[in-house]
C-alpha cells in the first residue's frame, strides 16, 4: 500500500512539473563549450603556419523558431571563441604561442522532435546550413641563433591574423525538457563544419555542447 501511494505521488509530482509544448513561435538563448579541430595551413611571409591546437572554448547565441507539431524551423546566430594552445611554423613548434579563433555563424535549421522518452523529455535531431565569418589570430616569440653569429640570441616575433566568410553546415541532437507549456530547457551536441576557409587554409570543424532556455510565445495554441 505504501509503495502504491509513493508511486502515485511521484507520478503526480512529475506531471505537475511538466506540460505539453505549444505550437507556434518560440525564442531561445544558449551557451556552452566547444572544441576546435586543427584548422591551420597557411603560407605567408615565406613561412608555413600549421598544426594549430586549441583550448576548450565557449559559445553563446540565440534562436527564433516556429514549432509545428514534431517539426521545428529555426533561425540561429552563434558566436564562438577558443584560445590557441600551440602552432607550428616551418614544422617547428612555437614557444610563447598566443592567439585565438573567433567565429560567427548564421544558420537556418530544421528539427524533428521524437515522442517523449519519459514524461516531458523529448529527444530531437536537427540539421542546418548557413554562412560563417571566421577569424584566426596567432603569434609567438621565439629565440634563435642567426647564421652569422653563434654567441648571441635574437628574439623572433611571428604574427598572423586574417578572416574569411564561408559556407557552413551543422548537425545536432539532444533532449528537450518541457517543464511548462511555454518554457523548456534543452541540452544538445552540435557539429559545425565549413568549406575551406581561405584565411586559415583548411576547413573549420567544431564540436559544441550547449544548454539552452526556450520560451514559447503562443500560449493559447496547443499540440
């Protein structure tokens, strides 16, 4: 009897904290962390800049979308940043390396929301295409021995910065928790890729993990 009472109470509490999501317009803000793949292969000033490695970075952004039953259509703007850990010049790892990669992506997305796995928690899959602006900045300060002197070291300052616009695409999956009819939380993994970025010499690729808050405007329209 106690078990049955506890189960009923738990079911009531779960139902009270969840709701059916609403069709119509919605907005969302999100933030998270990212990992960038090596995106550098540039020849400039007679030097070959290659093999960039990055610290974990961050991203922030917003979305405006339309929910139509299990399908969602969405416009999205994302800014991401990651600090440089190291890079190579003419196959020599640079010391005192610094810099970062900044990117802004404007994407048009489409999603499919699967039926709830458990009460109020719905998995989703999505894809998107759009355009990105990507800027790479890097510098280092090494010491070297010039050919005409073996007794004195000289500082060598290396610097490169450039930006490009490029076609971008993405794929995502995650979970939405509809805790109220017009409010929800979601967590998602996203992969963003691009065509070759002229400023960096390679394609841009990033893994993103995000957490977002959703607000649905049309409270009077239900699924």
